């Protein structure tokens, strides 16, 4: 059964997927640091990345985060 699009938000799927990807990078591939860029107005992404342990490194047109 497929859920309507709006009902998928808030289920933690993005968090679980991101954490699994980061675990694979850091543990399996032994990547020491990863970075990403996100637009300042993307509040959902900012919350997701902060929750995952990313730290704001610089601000400007976009924000660069690292973990």
C-alpha cells in the first residue's frame, strides 16, 4: 500500500537513510570527513543534517557542513 506523499514526512526515513549512508562511508569505506552544501532556506535539510551530527563550517550563498 502506498502512502500519500504528505504522510511520509516525519517518519524518520530520511534520518535512517542518511545515518546508514554515513555509517557505510565512515566504517566500510573509512572516509574520515564528509561535507555537504545546503541552502539556508531549506529548514528540513538543516534539521536533518544537524541531527546527524554535521557542524556548520561556513556561511554564504549556501552553507557548507562537515562531519
